[in-house]
């Protein structure tokens, strides 16, 4: 869902005339199966490209960008959310992100690659196995700085754009959620949309 809204926001910004024209003509679509027809590769979280010729695009209520099978990848997005035990997971997370960037470029060397990572900064966290709660031995807030550093060091250069989203979620009833620096996040995301739009104009 996060990746799907990326394309809605690119359309809403309308900075790339090519992107808008492609979407409005229903020849640029999101593939919710995240596959390119005739190509093999691990599925990304958000796949946008040229629709397979002869196929009718479908519109979903609440979305302006149509859906359908794609013949060529133009924008690929991968999303990871880390909430607890982040140090133990970070090697897998960075490897998955980097492998997906490579898959995107294998599908189309000119595609625009976008990586998005949510990093929890909560002072405590509760996990559940069925109905049994377990309090995290190490608070996400104590791991967050190192996780962000690792993402910057190990992932950022492998994508055209990387957005790190700092948030606070304890997973504790009533399950509060908050962004850290919401205004800054909004501005970073808006700036990312501008740069992706510029890349789309130049590459497609």
C-alpha cells in the first residue's frame, strides 16, 4: 500500500508531464503482482511500467493510477519496516533491499529505483505470540541510531532515492503511532517526488 501511494502522489504532484500523460492514457500502470511479463525476478513492493499491449487497464475505487500487467519496468519501489530486534535483523534488511535494487535494474537498467525504510524509535515495544505479550529486552530507541546509520551506509548508494521514516510505535494498547519530525518527513518525501519526476522526464 505504501508503494502504491507513491505513484498516486507522483500523479498528484504533476511535475513530470510524461508521467501524467502515461498514466492518463492508461498505458502506464501499477502491477499489484509486482511482476514483469516474460521476466523473472524477486517481486518488489511497488512496480510501475508500460502495460502489456492489448490489455485493458483497470481502475480501482480510490486510486487514480490504473492497474494491469506490465511489459517493462519504469519505477520500482521496495519497502521495509523494522520495529523491534532491529540490530538482529539489519543484515537481512539491507541485503533484501540491495538485492531488490539489483533485480529492478536487471529488469530494466533505466528504471527508477526507490527504497523506503521505516525505523522504530519507541522507548519500549511489546511483541505478541498469539495472545502472549513479550516486552522487548532492548528498546527500539536504543537501536534506532545505528540502524539508520547502517541504512545510510549500506543501502542508500544502491538506489536512485532512499527515504528513511523515523516513527514511534510501542505496539501496546491503545497502539499509539507518531512520526518523529513529521514536518521534516513530509518535506523530504515531497522533495523525493520532485526528483523522481525529474528522473522520469529524463529517462522515459
